[in-house]
């Protein structure tokens, strides 16, 4: 059966401004019908790594939070700690990044709660019937929340190819231990001839798996947790992933985590995908590159697979933008995510998500 995905193309007017349009989308998707008075509603956010500008801006959250509060819920903004060494690796720095990026409870009417506690160890073990994962470690505040709204900035992603709702839920709602369990297959390969011995990867590696000896990086794979931070830190293309052997399993583990988060809940969750600032890489990168296509709109659905499939389809249909990281000569309709990362599976993991029972790739788009 086709799932419904509601779509707003970002056109607005004095009579129908953005906040009103967003609340209307949630109403037509009947999100309020799944909320009970007093529900603690987790709104899963990516606050943006320090230095990024492409993440969803805080004022876009206001109508979503107002809608939830009007339906009787008590919403809070939340994310879990990262594995890599950055500004979001523990709750103190993470909360400060959120504050610096304008997530102010006095303005938004909802507090920021880092879901996996001070050091990323506050977690719940949830069952999942996966090929690789049977017990998933999910950030406690998200696992315990009565309702979940995943608000996802859609863009390319250096490890997952495409970053949308299922990436935000699967990886983003996992505790540090849960993130390690997903990344365990993605250790680095060293191209020694490119290494200049700068040591940037050593500083980025929280696991102490990297060192520089005789002006070349060295890896202790026994210590590596596969977080990917060193790939982001190296500016000399000296560290890469062995994509052929690892990427499919990595994607499957991430989808299994999304299943653990969503299929253990008693109520459906709401999924809001922002197709704005559609850049080639994740908001974890510490910079924001030029977009690969124009802003396209906002999608709302109760089906996380359908909302991601609709996002991929709309982006691939759109006019490619240049200058950008896209290879030249793409036309509307060409697959932008595969053009950026040809090693990725064409379905971006959505086929396996569907098999896990997370939702349907078959959808109907309804303009609101
Ligand atoms: S060596 Fe392993 S643990 Fe260290 S940053 Fe790279 S991927 Fe992460
Ligand atoms: S960041 Fe890259 S170039 Fe610098 S030491 Fe590490 S592998 Fe070598």
C-alpha cells in the first residue's frame, strides 16, 4: 500500500506564512491524533557542528513545538553525543553549540536535553530482529519519550551517501556504544604515499588508534571503533574507507538501529524532512559546502521510508546547481547522490529498511 507524504514547496505569502504552513502540514498528517495530554515528546534535532550554517534554523522548530504543545504534549529538543572529537561529543559542549546556534528555550518554548546524558552512556538496550544487530543501544531520553518527532535536514553524506530521516533516527538516536556498533565495519585504510605526517587524524581520533611515526600515520586497528572522524580530519586523501567490503553492512546496521528506535514504540512517530540547503556532506563536518540543487520544500509523513524515498526522488529530479561538488554535466533526473559517491548502493539502504518493516518505498505525494 502507498504511504502518504505531505509536501510544501516553500511558497508562502502574508496570508499563509511559513509557520502557519508547517502547522497545517502536521495537522493534515494527523500527528495530533497520536498525542495524549502530558506526553513527553522528543523532537530529534541536529544542532549543526560548530562552523556549519546549513542545518535547520531554530525558528523553523517553533511552529512544530507550538503544534505539539497545543496538542497537549510537553516537547523537548534533543540529540545524542557524537563518536568523533568535535563540539558535540559530550553534553556540556553539545548544549553550548545548541545555544550558540540559537536554540533558546525562552524563544522556542522547549528545553534542550542531550538524550544520552553527560558522557554518552545513558542508554536503553532495545531488541531488534536484524541480520547484524539484535540488541541496540539507544539514547535513554529518546527511548523513554512518549512520542518522537524526527526533524531531518536532507543532504548528501560522506558515509551513508544520503542523509535523511532514517540516518537521523538510526545513527542520531544511538548512544556512543550504539554508534560504535554501527560503525564497527568502517575502519580506515591508509594510503601512505599521500600522508604528510601532519597529525590531524591523531587529534581527531578519540579511540587513540592513530599515531604518527617517522612522519607517516600508523593505525592500530584493534583500537579503532570505525567512527570515521579521521576521514573527515585528513585533508590529504591519505585515509579512505574500504567501501566494497564494508558499506553495505554499515548501511544495514544503521537501518537496524532505526528499526530498534521506531518499531519498539507504542505510537507511530512523525517525520519531517527539510529539503533546504541540500549540500553534499553532513552537518557534522564543521563547514557547509555549496548546495547541489535548489531548496525544494518540506515533507511530512508518519512513514520514515516513504519520506526518505520522496526526498531522494525530488532531489534527483531537480536541476543540478553549479558550482558545487557535483561532477559537471549532470542533468535533472540524474542520480546526484550516486554521482557524488559512485560506490554507494543505488537504493541508499531504503530497500533493506522496507524489508525490516520500517515503511514503504511506494508513496503518494500530497501537496499541502
Ligand atoms: S582510526 Fe578508527 S576510531 Fe580513530 S578516528 Fe579513525 S575510524 Fe575513528
Ligand atoms: S591527517 Fe592525513 S596526512 Fe595528516 S597524518 Fe593523518 S593520514 Fe597523514
